[in-house]
């Protein structure tokens, strides 16, 4: 068993933003062609603690065949205690014996596959006239990664507008941007309305559990990276072109799209999948009169692809800790 800790995962993935965007694109394309097995995620919730949850994401991906599972917790109260909201572990299994071969710290992989997917969508969907800035609503770990990856995918971006319900978090986030991405002009909006009006590329990564936001005041052709899935009202979803990672997966667990399905009785509001964009089977209209919303449920095949990359490079470079005797010997 190879154990790969957080520091090693970071060492392997740092500086690979464009490579990871391409890897996520290839994985979406493989999934779109039926080259994956992706059961529904398993949600473990607690009867006396509705905010907290642990999710299991099993996955199989072909070409070459890989299988594994991510086990990721989301405990929002951690933020107030100075800890990260999410923590995760990924297990990779042998495709010849089924035995677990690697245990990988998964929170960074989870954040970066999410950000790479958002950046891929921003690149593939585009913004009429080209993107010169991005709006981030929610100033946490995920949106910082979304910013880094989107700037890698769209180097013409020169400014970022921030909004968070906690002004101190927004100020701290702005300071981090100035330190790590000094080429960007950073501003903090006094409210969601002014933030949405700043630029027609918006990333939503909040802790919202129920819809609270429409796009009034935003450019009619805004591209929205709806990473947190539960921010937008049903009316907003139904009045937009909707791109998803997987329709069956995203219409679950009371996401904004799931609520739209419940209200309309169909999924006709889903326009296309990101895999179909990557494969060239769908293109958004060049002249847009309404928003395009990308809503990714978060597919376990992405975690699998990135974890496999990390383990392959860790083994090649002699990184990680090999634990002999973790599994039983011969029968």
C-alpha cells in the first residue's frame, strides 16, 4: 500500500494547472462516450446535525482501466475553528486483484479537479467579447482554486471582483490574491448585486443549502460557474442555457437543477453536457441573449484521474510511504 500525504500531493500537482484542465477535459470526454462506470454518490448525513455530511464517490474509468473511491466530508463549522471545511481520502484499487493499492489525501485533489472543471467550462463556453475579468461569490478554498485555474485557462483575465457574506473573509481573500496573483486587479464588492454587474463571468462557490440568488443586474449573456449547485433560483435555471457534467447526477440532492426538475416534471432545461462541448458535439450560440450556467455535480471519475496521476508520479519519483503488510498475506 502506498500512502500519499497532502504535502506530496501538492508537490506533484503544483504548477500543473493547464495539464490538469486538459486531463479533466479528457476524462469528461471519456465519460461522455460511455467509458466510465459512475454510481450515484452516497450521502451520509447525521440526524442531529443537518449541516454536516460525508460523501462517497465510487468510480471506474477506462483507457487504461482504473477504479477507486473518494470519501469526503464537509463540516462547515470547521471554518470558524480555523480548519478547512472539507477533508478527504481516495483509495485506488488494483484492476487485476481488486486489492487497494494506494491511499491518497484527497482534499487538494478534490479542490483542483473542481477548479479545473470550472476553468475548462469557462474556456469552452466563453464570454461574448472575451473575458477580461471574473467575479467570485464565496471567498473560500474552492473559489481561490477556480481563480488560479481560470487565469491559467484564460490568461487575458486582468481583474477579479470579490463578494462574501463575511467581509473579513473577502478582505483576507483579496490579500491572498494580491500576494499570489499580483498581475490581477482586485476589488471587493459591497453586495451581490454590484458583484454580478462587474463582469459577465461569475463563479459561485458558497455554503448555500437553498437557492437565494437570481441574476438580475448581471449581463444577460453572463457565463455562470455554478460550482456550489444550490445558489440559483429555479426561475433563473429555467431562463438560462444549462450545461452539466452529468444530467442524472446533478438532478439529485435538492440542487437548483433538481428543484427545477421537480417543478417542471422534466429535464428539458438541460441544454448539453460539458463532455459534448469538449468533443465538439455542441457549441453555445455565438450571439447570446441569456445566461449560460455550468452546474457540475462533481464526478468521481475526475478524482480518480487526478489521484492516478499523483500516484503514478509519486512512485516514479520515490515519493509517499510504502506500507508493507497492510493487506493479509497469501491465503
